[in-house]
C-alpha cells in the first residue's frame, strides 16, 4: 500500500490484518493461537527510512479455523512519529 500526502497534511489510514498473520498454529488444539504481547508496525519508504511506528498490544485468544467474513478488531495502536 502506498499513499502520498502533502507536507503538513494529516492522513488517517486503516490497515486490516488477518489475525492469523499475528498468530501461531497450535497443533495440539488444532487452532490458531494469538499470543499476548505487543506487535510493532512500521511505515517506511525503505528499510533505512522508517517514518512512523505503531505498537498494538494484543490479548491472548484462540481463533476460529474458518475464515472470518467480518474482520476481527484489534485495539488501536499507539503511534510514535520518528521524524
């Protein structure tokens, strides 16, 4: 996803992430398991030019094996501007 905005312009973006991308598969439970803790997301023009970081702290939970028709909501991230 790429988006350009002018200097001094504030833009809000919503990024929907399939929760299985943040989970491990628990073979014993035969289910996806989101471990508790923080996940850091970065916005950058390259790996050397990180412009924004956000951290979202998730609670532990098990996910359904079936694909969700509605995206699951995560707590809003805490955002830290780098530059």
